[in-house]
């Protein structure tokens, strides 16, 4: 599929062209939304929100070749907005580090630990490791300097290592 051609059609008002663009990478979009929302229904709702924004704002996209990067930025912002509205993130309970016994065989413990990090560190880790974004892309999404992104990643990983030990470092 020629992304530039599909974007041009979408800019001209062709809803099917926009839908085709999103459906071409539906697993990628759904995976990203699910990592943030941690719930199938909420992930699907956020994807719908993204589609509405894409359709109403497609005319603002300057470079057709950047469509997927632009769409992912919108999706991440939709997720963060929904999470702020729902106030889903809970602070780490007292004694979490000492009382939590996690299992490395499922990977869910790691994701649960990531979701217990402060929002700024959590977002950087999710974008870097789960969405394969570069530091520069994360910087643009989070609207902060690249150095801040690197610092947040380092601090978040340091906390995760403290909570999980060496389970995920291949040294266990």
C-alpha cells in the first residue's frame, strides 16, 4: 500500500483510505493502546478516539510519509488523556518492594511493575521498550528534551531493578 497516496485520499475526505491506513497496522496500534490501558475494552475505546481525531485532523499532517508516527503520537496522547480522566494509576503501596513476590515466567509482573512507576518514567519505558520509539520520538511525544527522556528511562529502570532484582536481566 502506498502510504502517500492513501494519505492524499484521506485528506480529500475518503474515510475508507484512512481506515485502510490504520487497519494496515492494526495490531501495532492495538498493542500500543493495550500496553497503556491494560484492558481490552479501554484499548478499543482509545483506538476509536484516535480514529475520530485522525479523521478531523488529517488535513494538518504535513508529511504524508510521517503518518504512522503522527498517528501513534495521537494514540499515546489519547491513552494518557483517558488515564488522567479515569485516574487509574495508583501510587506504590508502602512496603511494595519488600512484600511483592513476582513471577518472571509470565511477563505480567514486569508490566505491572512498570505501571506502578511514576507517570513520567512509566511513559518513557512503555514508549521505548514496548513501542520501539527512539529517544527523539519520545522527546517529541512527551514534549521534553532528549536528556530528560534518557534520565527518566534510567531512573525508571533503576526502580524496576530494585523491585524485581535480576529476574529480567538474564542473570537469574
